[in-house]
C-alpha cells in the first residue's frame, strides 16, 4: 500500500501530452428541484455590439452551480429593463419563480455601467438591485459579481463565481515535455500562465489574500518550494532542503507555510515562518507524514500519515506560533486509504481522497457529526479543493484516459467537468474570495 500511496502522490509527473490549454466546461449533473429563473438579455445602450453578453455569463454561472435552472435565453422574447416593463403574470405562467433584468450603458473614460434588478416573479417584488461600473476588460468579472449577488439573495449563501482556480497542465512538442502553472476564472475563462517549466510543477496553494501562490517546482532537477506573486511574477524560493520539499499550504494569516520535508531522513510535517525563514518540526514518527492543511482558525493541522499501517487522516493542535501542542488524533476510520484532506472555509468539513476496493473517490466528512459521504465516485480522484463558500469541491480525475478537473456539490448532487481540448490538467486549487464582500 505504501508503494501505491507514493505512486499516487507523484502521478502528476506522468501525464500524457497536451497541445492547447483551453478549459471547457460540461454540466454533467444538476440538482433535482433547481430554482427556475429567467435571466433576460441585458439591453445595450451604446453603439455597435455590446462589449460582453452579461446575461449569458450570469445564466451560465447559475446553471453551473447546479442549483438553478435558467430559462434558455433564446426563449426570453421579452427584454425588460425595469419593474414597470415586466409582465410577471406571463413569467409565472411559464413556471419562472425569479427574474433578472438589466442594462449596460457606456460611461466616461472607457468604463461601462451595468444596472440590474432581481425580482420575485410570484410576488412581483424586487429582491436586489444595483448599479456597478467596470472597464471593458473587467466586465466578465462584474457579471460574475452579479451572479454572486443573485446566488446569495436567493440561497442565503455567498456565491463563488467571482473567484479563480489554479491548476497545472502538461504539453509536449518534438518529444520535449513542458509544464505550466496557470490561473483562470472559476468558469475556465481568462487563463493566465504563471510559470512554464520543462520539469514538473505541483501542489499550487493560494495565499489567504489571493495574491500569491506557493508551489513545488522541479526546474532545478529536485523538488523546491517557491512563493510567487501573481500580478508581478516576482517569486522567491522558500524551501530547498535535502530530500523532499513538498505540499506547501498557507496558514490562515498568510505568515507561514506548512510543508513536507525529509531533511532529517523521513517525511515529516514542518511549519515555515516566511518572515524569518525559521522551520518548526511538527511531527516526529517513523511513518510518512505529509499533505498538511490548516484549519481556518489556525489552531490545528490535518495531515496524511501511514503510522497506523495505511494512509489515514490525523489532526494535530498548534499554539499561536505554529508549534505542536499535543499528539496527533486520528480522524478517518472508513476505508483503507484516506489522504490529501482540505478544510472548508468554515472549518466544519473536510474533503479528501477516499480509497476502497482499488478505487480512489472524493469524500466529504462532517467534523461535528463524524459522518462521511462519497460525493464523487470517480476511479482516480485526487487533489480536492473547496470553493470559498464551501458549496462545491473541485478535484482532478480521469476521463477517457485524460486528466480532467471536476467539481461536485458537497452533497454530491450537482457536477461539472473542466477539461482541455487535448491532453491533461491536474492539481486544482480554488482561490479564496478575491474582492471585499
């Protein structure tokens, strides 16, 4: 089993080639009873064609969540921009519970103003209404923010459409393989290449402010941990010890990294203070201890260890300086393989890889109840990461022999797949919220 575990940890090095890194999204399963909503085409008050189809972006966001059933925009023969112009009786007759209308207006200095209103079609009442401005290049982001407002207004939970995902792809040309660390919007659009390398890149981890990524690079023919600022590309090597330097994850306050080092001869969990570069060893055991993840309150880590004979999840308490306070406590007991756990933002759930009978699925554990639910019955699931609102989990999987990303709701009912036109994509990490809420 240990050999299988080590193989899975490094399986990302062995991908097939890809020629073009363009993520496409496929809705594979929605939620029964999804809320019917009509997102009417936003009227355009300027010359020529509108710079973005705001309504289409919003409708696609809501549909991807699996919790809404947007009316096909081609059927939206009405184009209203205010309450007075809406025929609520018509929409009620079509079985529509909620209605979003809006318009886009050119503003000064190359900006655009987007105005919208969300209505309860049954009661004919406004639930939300805003006017927001953005430059042309930020209109998609503004549309995602509108989707977030609709999501929260109707479900009472913040949306996560105005966020990003980081991931790693591999390309091959003339038998020369290269790897790319990339960041894209949560819907796979607006890809930005953070780093290209002829050697493997692994384990991207977002800083709490969403401005930096920590990751593992083999560009110097050995694993080293870097921290890179996304906007400027400036980066710093923070761990280059003898042996393994793997699996970096940020503390909630952004001052430290938990990581796996084997500088003392065995894979152990360490905490690195980024300001003074001091390392504190957290685990001391002959077993493999790896894949640490911080609790949102910063008071504990969950990690993977085979100290019980097979890989399982353990939790260890920390003091305010990130030092060990008590002996590890085992958290997982179902199945013979549980690894790569991550906390939800509220600290109430863990998402992790769950192995049983040769399959590696994605599971979610309710920490208060101790219950576990397999949310993605995939054959080779890996690298789960929660959306910042805790409603979905993104992970790497295999489809038709290719590496893809999939996202599933925490109750396992809504699913979507993000894949490349050719080749593989792995190692997803969902960003925190990137703007003030």
